[in-house]
C-alpha cells in the first residue's frame, strides 16, 4: 500500500499514516522503518498493513523519494529518533 504520513512524534519513535476518509489512522513504529530513521508529515510511504489488538499497524515501511508536501511542523522535528542507551531499572 501507499499513503502519506499524517503525524510523526520523533521523541516517542512512532506516528500515524493517513487511511483515507473516516477510516482510523494506521500506526507506524520507528522499528518498522526500512530505508530511513524517521518520517515527516506529508511524505509518501509504502508499507504492509496489518492488524493487532489496538488496530491497524504498518509493517516494512519504506519512504518513497518524493518532494515533501506542506505540513504542520508542530509534531515533526529535524532530528532522527535515537534510542536511549540507559537500561531500565
């Protein structure tokens, strides 16, 4: 499938993809990104759509090399998602 990025939360390492109309958005996690480290709203991606207990999720997400569309920068940052090197308690 192919769609555009709706929101991306760099600090949390996940975001949402447009699913068209009144359909629920598709959640995407940074671990599923195959050719990039983070996404920006408005960018086009290709992915496989799956379901889990929480709803629709994107797997094997690949950024399509297109020009970014105008978007709201509020939830997007210029820095790639970095996992903390600190262990849990």
